[in-house]
């Protein structure tokens, strides 16, 4: 994908990581909630989900509770320091397992590899005129973080005056897709892409560049496979 949109989606991924770090640090997350992988909302999400004083408590009560909490920690240091299974999974897969409601999709693919290859091919080939519609279409055949990332990028592309004015386009080929060792359903995608601009000299002479993206798939109703995570790395 073009450089500007890749930076946008990498910011989305950074926002997700910030929320996950907050969760691992002890933030309260309501049952059935999920972190919002939208960079513009990260600051508000982190502030809103932080630990707050319980309703009806006082400073004196909190101060008196602190020594008791410290004593309990001293009595059971192993319990206090042991990470939860969810945190261990997040460290291993870079995804925090959270309860989410089912998301409807308009279609999918018969195999995980086909889902990744077709999605990636559509993602890297676009023009200023088609990019927003293509990203929205990809959102409709993905769930979770992948859907949020596509929806955000589609909105940003539609509002990007320079993208439209310069007539920027991107073309690419999916050169390789490989499963990640030890992470079922996760893949590394290598693409070779070239960005051009019909009405600007900004991309003149730019050589094709290699890019790496990490993705994950999940199975949905009907036995079809769709993307659940999409994280550009370069």
C-alpha cells in the first residue's frame, strides 16, 4: 500500500498496542468489551478504561487499605507476580484475547491461504479514485482488528486531499505468504509494490519496494475464512 496509508495503519497497530499495555497493567475492561484499534481514539480509550476510585470511597479508606494490600502481597509474592494466561497469550501472539460479539461478513474464502492471498492482492492495488471503496469492501469481509483498520483507512483516504489531488496509485504483487511458526492462523505476507502519482512529481523515479505485513485469519459461519488481523510492518 502507499506510504501514507501504510503509516496510518501502522499508527492503528501502535494504538492497539498501547491499549493492550494498559490492560496488562491492570486497567478495568468491561465484560463483552474490546479495545478500539483506532489511533485517534487511543488517548481517550486509555484514559477512560484506567482504574478509578470506587464510588463512595474516601482518601482515608484508600490509605488504610494500602498497608493491608502490601501485607497480602508480601505473603503471596508468587501469586501477585504470576501473569494470567491471557497475558501470556498476548505476549506470544501479540493479540489480547477479549470477548467480542459476532460480526457479520458478506463473504469469505474456502481456505486460510486463499483468504490471505486475495485480501493482500486487493489491499496493494488501488488508485486515488478506488481506494476508499476497496478498503470498505475489505472491511466487509473481515472482522475484529482487521475490519477496524480497513474502516479507519477508508475514512482517512476519502478525506485525504493530497491523495486525490496528486492522483496517487499503488500497484503490487503478493510474492510470498508463510505461516508463522508456533502461531496457528497467523501469516507473514511479502509484497513488492510501486507507488505513482499521475499529477505530482512526488513519486517520480520511485523504485518498487518490498513490504511485510502480519495477518491472522478466523473461521466464520458457513465454514469460510476471513481476516481478523492486519498489521503492516514495513
